[in-house]
């Protein structure tokens, strides 16, 4: 992938095309994208339960694992053969910088927790009590605090792995890419919320009856886990390609059998 550090400003609907493009990549090889995404999630979960060091290990590994999922999406997009070496492309020469980025993420996460604790004391205790309503309220409180950190971390791992940028430059150009595409990001997150929360809730309410809602919730959870999550993971690659790739891609989402950049 030939890159330009001149971040492209995209139209609003590009945000939806990231999701559609992610689904097109998922359709090319569902087992691969599902395996990569679930492996990413499992590694994060297992590392997080390590006493004391768990959050630190998660922060260190998050950029590294993100690059592996990114490489899998890129291999599908460019119709290249999937191999362990190809999935690890960009990791070895940039491991130190990616770990440094992980510590930036750790610092940002601790700052979010600190601010949330100061603004909403006692929220963590409410979550521990298992109150679902309080849990959802806490998530809504955390969202505006976490979202800036998510956006700060959106592009830098891939700029480091594909362009060999040092940490400072990766954070700078990543921030420029986000700021120039705020409107597409709004559309993207709105689309993700619609697919991941809005539509499942509507389906459960529309079909709610004895015995049906429980089965439906299970089916929806499986669909989210095995379809939507890999789709959203692939959509990060699509967003990076559209913003930073040299050859300007069409704003419309690629068809499942459409040629990737390597074929054009």
C-alpha cells in the first residue's frame, strides 16, 4: 500500500462506506476475519486478568494486535496469500514504537478513569453491584471521555507499521487525519450504534414474546460477535486506506468481488 501523509478530507458518507467496506472484506474470508478478531479479544481478556500488570500488558499489546488485524484486512483487500509472516508485517521493525504507543494509550486510559472517578464518585461500586441500569448509565458517562482517546489511537498504529513513523509523527498525522474527517467519523459511529444497539433493540421489542426474546437475544449476540465485530475491525483498515492511501479510492463501498487496490 503506497501511502501519503497528506490526510485526505472525505465526504460525510465515507463514514458509512467504511462499515460497508469492512463488511465486504469480511465476506471475502469470514473465518479469517472472525479468527483474527476473536484472537484479539481473547488476548486482551486474558491479559487483563493478570494481577497488577494486566492493564499495562493490555496497553502494550493493543497496538501490536491491532496491526495484525489490520494486516489481515489488507491481505484480503489486496487479494494476497495469508501467512503468518504477512500478518506480522511491520511489527518487528516498529515494535519499540508500537509499545511506546501502548503506554500513551495506558496513560490516556488512566486519565479517563481519574476524570470519571472525580466527576462521578461511586460509579464503580454501582457497577460491582450488578445493577444493569447503573451500568448503562456509567457507560454513557464514560463515552464522551473515552471517545477522544479512541480517536487519538485510531490511525497511529497503522502509520507506524506501514510508514515506519516515529511516535510523535504518528500521533500528529493521525490527529490530522481524524480532524479532517470529523463528519465521516460522526456518520461512522452513528452507523455502528445503529447496527450494534439500535436494530437489535428494535428486533427484540418487535418479536418479544415468551421464549422468543431469549432465543432472539442469543442469536443477535452471536451475530454481533461473529459478523459485526469482525466487520468493524476491518472497517478500521478501510478508513485508513481511504484517508492515507495515495491512490484515491472511490467513496462508494467496494463490492465483495470488486478488485482491491493491487488489482486496479
